[in-house]
C-alpha cells in the first residue's frame, strides 16, 4: 500500500521518508536504557601507594582514590556506569547546573563493623530520596537497587580508606546534576550522576559536645509548596549567610529556622536546621495531686511533621522508630511554635534539644539563642532524663546516639545495617 501510494504520488516520497525516520528515532528513544546496570560496571583502577589516613580527618576534606560516574541523555538513555580515578569534572559553560542550580544530592555513611565487615546504614532510604529529588527537578530516573550495587563496588575498591577509629566513618556523597549545555530553564536533556567517598571524623569540631543554636525567625529555609522536602542544592546555599551571621554575633554553630504564621514571631513554627532535623524533649505536665496513669509516658519528644517544608531525614526516621519502643516516651510529629518553646523553657518543662542527621548523627544543644539575644540554657547532658525505667540514666539524645551507633557499627544485629562485603 505504501509503495503504491509513492508510485501514484512520487512527490510525497521525501515526506514518507521523513516520517519513517522520525518513527525510527521514537522507537530507539523508547528503547533507551531506563537505568544503568551494576553488571555493566566498568572499573579503571588508580594505582596508588599504601593508604595512610591522616591523624586529623576534618569533615569532607579528604577523598578516596576513585569515584563513580554515569551519564544519561534523552536520546540514548543511560550509558554504562564506571568507576574512575578521583579527579575534576569537565562541564560545558552553559550547563544548566551552573546557571539554574539543577542538582540534587544525598548524604550517607559506611561504617567498619566490629566484625571487620564494612556496613551501610539504611541505604535504600537514601537512594529512594535521591530518586525523588531528581524527579522533582526533572533529572533522569534510575533504578535505586542498581545504584546501591554500584556504590557497594566503589566501597569495596576503596575499602582501605574506611576508618578504623571510634566515631569515624566513610561519608558517601551521591549527587546528580544537569550537564545540558543550553541556556534557558527547561527539562534537562543530559544528566550526570556521581558518587564520591570521604573518610570523616565528627561533623562538629566539638565532637558530641553540646553546641549553641540560633533560632532564626527572620530568614526562612523552606515555604509550603516549595521544595523543602527534597535534597536539592537550592535549599542549602541560601543558609550560608544566616549561619555565618549567627556564628559571628552569637557564637552559634547552627541555625534553626522558624516559619512565620503572621506578624508575631512567637507564632512562627519551628522548622529545621540547614544540616539537621530537630527534636525537642519536654517533661509532660501533670496537674498537682493528679494520680499518675498506669504506663503514662513521662517525656514527650516533639519533632516537626513532614509537611513538605521538612526534609524526611533517615536519622530522624530511625530515632522516631527507636523511641517508640520506650514506654516512658511519647513521640509526637506535630507543629511546635516559638511561643510554646519559650513557655516550656520558662516553666522548666523543656529538658533537651538535639539535632539529628547523617553527618552529625545526634548533636545535643546546650543553648538556644533568640534574635533578641535571649539565651535559653538547657540542662547538662545526662540531667535531662526525667523518665523512669532502665533508660533514665542518660539523656534522650545520648540514648538515641548509643542505639544508632550499636546498629551502624554492627554491635547488634539489625536489618538497617547492610554489609557491603
């Protein structure tokens, strides 16, 4: 039929050929690789001298010998993943990541278990969050299990860099960005994915010692309807200036942001830090003379709900699940206003404040400083455990840190700890 049509109207031949070519392109595009595959991993080994970790391991300053790379184009899909020697990346000057911030990333860790095996901590959650973030800014989709296997291979190759020191680990930074070399805000036609490794010590120079926190009711980290729930670059760069100001003016290590609800700053809702989710420990109020209810929790641990402005942290979720096992603790994912926080501190019901995240794990806070300079000093670590039972000898923050550490370093068997060798 097609041949007959061409014979009858030969002037349509070029149009027919163009249509056929377009159909072939569409067919090839539909067959483009939907994800890279770990079985296709290509490895280029860097011949390096014996690894000698420095005595000091400042966070994020030391890197291993290799990194993982994979590239995607709209026309061809994903290419083969490859492990190559660690080194600079080459970008087109018009790459969208440089102009529009088209990038997202993850933060996760590997630990040397007490059995001598390297372990990841809940990697499925990190890779799933990376995939959600990539979709939000229209970067290429991928298979999370395939990425996990590629990362395991990278860790095995650079295994000698995994620190064998208390409180140390291998920080893993997966990241994705648009390499599309064209000006204009549009869906990316070219995506790069990379993973780099960095042996690290504690995130804060003070280690697990409590830090000062600045409560910011003027700057906003994320608004409803925005992208606060995704780990994209645009959520982090704007926090540098407020954090620098808090350090200079109040000697605070971090800033916790509050979302305005009107003209009165006291009505603002507590949000999170630039690098940590936040948790607040309250002694539950009981009327004088009221009989204690059987099994009634003594403590309430409050953390802001996942309303779209809060990053769904892996450590946050882990602590919530662990705390729900304690009969003396009520875990509440609910809004918390500045007014409630100030009132609880004034009445002695605010016992602890701590941050949590992959980088810091659990970070106790010694003092919350408001914008007018008021300092909300908190009880010393260990004095905050007001609940009864065997868990009352340490603060909630320290209890959570110990439980997480036992899982991460393989001191207890737990499905959250995933060996990579």
